[in-house]
């Protein structure tokens, strides 16, 4: 019983970590809540914290074909891949897993629920269940600080020439970019269209309540937006001046009716017309747009974040894991996934394979990407404690 409650605490922490972690957390927390015999009201309340799971898009008539695979990626045996399940993993199965098996001869064995704590325990005990896991870059970096827990990525196997350096890390390769942006209701401002963080901060020109991520539940404050609203050029945002950023946040604070701690909240508030603007993940906004919500995204000055593949140190099938990681970041697999679920791609050549109507909705499309900032995971890893210490007093002021 205590173990299940501990599991719920962990799964609740996923609500704000990334859209993919949140979707997994919703399914699992409801399953465990059911086992604990929680009442219907409690279960419904937990469900609302996460919101509905992101749906798999209607499959296009034809996904880009993968005609062949480089010889260096072929092999035999198996690779054990741990992802987040649900609509995401269903899309990955069609975009990555099935063609990888068919073209390389390496069988994919799927698992769900990646967790850096579990990776640490696996490596420490030399009982490694996964060969490659989908994690957040910050969790990989934080665990790498504590010891030798991940294999170095073999970039000689990858199409590195088409993958930006910002998506490549010594111990992980980004694979599923998403954007932290703000969205607004198109019926809120008499036809006016906010563009950029200065407009989000301007509650006189663009009136109405806002929602923003708070400093609880694993969320990262949108200090980048605060810096830009205060006049900092996009290319000068990092290193963030924490004092300046909090001074900027204090100016928008009176308009913020909800500092959210779960990624489903801003989309729900926008959909229900409880806020006129809200900071959110682009995929959550895409989900309510697909259902007809009069909501648009303001991309300029948002941040590109990403999940990544990481290989636990000493994974039994680590050579196959390297081949898998290289394969799924080729242009065709990346394009296939972006056509199935509303997130971006790390291989720039994928843009040429995606229909224009779909491309213009993705954070890594050439036009949108140039208006975004690449999230600096190292700065946040080094400064998160300082940021959260300030948050505790700021929110009470």
C-alpha cells in the first residue's frame, strides 16, 4: 500500500516534466488510484490534474517511405526500448520500431515508464532492463554528474551533419522537440494579435487573466520570456540574470490567476475561457485547436525543449541501442513521427518530407524554429536551486 502511494507521488511529479511524461503519469496514477480504492471524486480530481491524453493524429494517407538503411545500422538480436506508452509510443511504433525491425534485422522489445532513478539503480546493481530509454535531457545531465551512468553516443553512426549541435549531447541524443510558448484566445482582443513576450506582459493592450508555470511540481519558470519582456534580445537571454527576470515577473504577476504545476492546466483554462493568455506546451494547444477552440500560438521567443534517447551504462545490447538511436534520428523516421503527433524533428532534412500544411504547425519547421530559443539545459541544471529559492518568497509577496 505504501509503495503504491509512493508511486502516485512519483507519477504526480511527471505532470509538469514534459507532455510525454505527463501522459504516462495520467494513465498510471489512475490505475494505481483504482487499486488503492480511492473514490470516484478523488480519481476524477487526479485525472483533471493531467488532463486528457494527447491523441494520435489521423494517420496521413502516406507516411514517408524508408527505402533502405545504412549498412552500419544493420545487425541481429534485440534492443529493449523504454518509452512513455500511449499515443506517443503508438506513433513511435509506426514511425520507428516497425521499420527499424524490418530494415535492420534487430528486434525491438518495448517497455514503458522510463525513470532516471531506476536507471541509477539498474546500473548500480548491474541488473539493466533497458538498452535505451526516453528521458529528459536535464535528468540525464543531473545523473551524469553523480557517476558513470550512461554510454557515450556514437555519433559516427548518426546523420550528424543534419542534426544541430544543440540537439546533441555526449550522453544523449535529442529526438522529440516540443516548444514552450504562449497561446491566446482569438476572441479576446477584438482581432488584435499578440506577438512576443512584450505583448504577453502588456495587460493594458491585451487585457485579461493569464496563466504561467510556477516553481512547484517540477515546472521551470518562464524566465526566458521574462528577460525578453524586459528588453533583452533573444540571443542574449542566457545566462539569465535571475534578479532581472524576477523583477520582470513581478510586473506581470497581478494578471496571473493561476501559476500552473501540471501541463494540462493552461490548455484547459484557455479552452474554458478562464484566461485570455497562457504559457503552455505546443502539443497541448494543438489538441484543443483540433477540437475547435479559438486559440492561436505566439511562437516568437518561446523555447525549444526535447526528450532524448539515453543508453544506460553497460546495457546488454548497447551496440544495437546505438544503431537504434542513429536510425530513428534519420530524416524519414523523424518526419514520420512528426506527421503522426504534433511535435518536431531533430534532423533538418526531415522538413523536406513533411507536407507544408503539417510543417507550419511544428516547432522545428524552418520558419518557426528561427523564432524560438533553444532551452539551455546546462544553465537550468546549474541554477535551478537558486531560481526555486527565489520563487518561494516571490509567490508570497
